[in-house]
C-alpha cells in the first residue's frame, strides 16, 4: 500500500524500496549538511561558523562512508536515507532549540535517546548507534554536553538502542522502555557524581534522568506511527500489533474459517522456527503466516480444513471451476489485506505464498475425466516468492497440508513427505527468486520434519482402551490386591 510520502513526492515507487542513484545520495548528503549548519549561523563569528560547517560536513561524509561500507541495504534505499537525514536534522534542531529556549537545562531532562531509538526501530540497531554518536557530537558542539555527561548521554542512547533492537513480543516493549528510563536516570546520577556534584545534586540529576527517559519512551510511541505512515516502514512494533489475536482481521479468520485459522497458526510456528534457524526475519515470517490464507474468509466451506467431515461443495462443481475457486483465495486475500491496511511486506507474502504452483488434485481429477486439460487453468496467478520469508511460508503451508493427509504418520514418512514437497517446489522453479541456499533448504527440511513429527505422531487407540476397561467394570471400589 503506497505510503503518504509516495503519494506526495513520488521519489520512489513500490513503497520506497527502489535503490537511489549516486546523485540522489550526494544531493541528500549536501542538503542535510547545509540544513544542519544553519543553527550555527546565529550568533557565531565567521571563523567559528566555518569550523562548524567543516565539522558537520565531515560528520555527514564519514557517516555516508560507514553506511556505504557496512549498511548496504540502508545505503541502497532512498527512503531509508531520507529517514536518516530527517533524524539527523531532528537531533540538530532539537538540540539547538533546547539551548535557545532552555539555556542551562540539564541534558538528561531532554529525550537524548529518542533519535537513536527511532533509528533502531525504523532501520536497525547499528544505524541507531550511528545516530547516537551524531547526537553526542552535536550536543558537544552546542555546549550542552561536556565531561562525564558525554559518557552519560552516550550510555543512555546505547541503552535505548540495545533495548529496542529486538522486540519479539509485546512484553519486551514494556521492559525495553523500563530499561531506557532506568539507565538514563543512572547515567545522570553517575555523571553528576563524577563531575564533583554533591549527593543531593546527583539525586536531583538522577530524577531528571528518569523524567528524560520517560519522555523518550512517550515520544517514541507517539512519533513511531507517524514515521511508519509517512515513510511506509513496517516496524516490529507494528508487526506485534498484527500478531495480536484480537486484531480485527484475525478475529474474522478465527470466527468464519476456524480450520484455516488453526492451519495458519501451525504454519506460523513452523515458518518462524525455520526463519530463526537460517537467520531470516522470524517476526515478519510468523505474522505473514497468520495472514497468508485470509482470502479463504470469502468462501471458507470450499476448503477442506473448514469442512469438518461435512458436505464438500466441490462434489457438485467441475474440476476447472473448483480450481478457479481455490486459486481465487490469493487475489481475494490481497484485496482483504489492502482493505485492512496491512503492511506492504505482509501483502507480498499473501500474494506469493502459492507462487504459480498447480492445484494438482483438481488437475489430476480433470485429466482422469478425459478431454483436453490445460495446465494454465490449474495454476495460481500469483507471484513466486521473492523473499526468504515468503518462501518459508510457502514451504510450511504445503508441508503441513501434505503431512496432515499422511495415513499412519511416522517420523520417516513425515520426513519423506516434507522432502517431496520441497523437491516439488524446487523442480517447479517456485524458489528461484527466494535467495535460499541448498544448506538453508536442508536446514528448513530438518526443522519442518522434526516439528511436524512431534504434532502428527501415531496416537494411542483410546477407543480400544475403553472397550478393555468395560470388561472389568464394577471393580473400581475393590481394594488393591498388591
């Protein structure tokens, strides 16, 4: 779904993922440098102003070199560079306005870790630390930070980056916020003592640090949705909101297609475990799996997991029509995802989770009926997976469905079924764009085989046990003969 910035300036199509040209990156860097030195022009002599211009320009240049060498994904996306430039300018102007309007204000009462935390959530922790260094440098240039307070400010920012670096569950967001508040207060207290302040002054500084840390968390929660909306970024916080079973679309899936919901949860467990094993985005994989089959809400009774042994409407339709109904759930899923404003990454997973695979059951049924059968009529009209996360969900979806149909499943049979499913996807060229190595595919096979074997193992025949119990009925009041 296009972001607001896409609609306004059209700098990059496809939600900002188009690589920017070298000229755009240079122009952005120069523009950031020029805008950043404007505050120094007020009340500074010519020589001092020139020194500030040189320092800020070098800061932008060195940051660009770091990004080009170590952060290829950020360097290649104009959207990410604009986010980075916005945060840098926010640090510069926020610090300047604070010194003008609040001269002599203790640095810790301000949200010093805000920009690093936002950079961590919007981009990654390494870029967050880069912003933290820039923020400390700007604070020193403006005379807001000196001595031990430089270290204290850096500690507060580093704590924010570390706390927000991995948000895999909602409770982590609360504990991360608590860590930011605690470390900021502790850093303020310690730095004041190192500077020779009294215990009373240090306690006051520590209290101000707690206030500054709390402001950081509050402003982060308020600004993050704005950045997500304007720049079309999908953060872990947004994904956690989507993973909540109380989400409106997930509740619809649960109520209107309960079998599909159960299958989606199982697919999410499989795909998430595989993502962790190969270093893919586990949270995005889990959330994408939860929503990959939402198109089945439109006609749940046509899918076997929702029939519960009842009437099968495909008994009264031709194989071609049945295939058309089945394959339509991808297109209808994309429509629902856009209606409920799901992130672009999740919509892509919905669109790609079947690729251009064939609906083999109805194809074979049509072929057995005689007459000409066209393969294209029995293929999904989606796109092949273009990310590892989408590929993991495709494989988990197919493997779980195939293993569920195995008669008397045993670990060897389950592993054989999983290998056949994955080999079939490879032979059909469904994984050509997913950037998976053979070693990763073997790892995925092992994870899916192990987890499915733990779920679909042979069961004890409880009916037989009840029959044998009836033979000895009436003895439950007799004492033990041991």
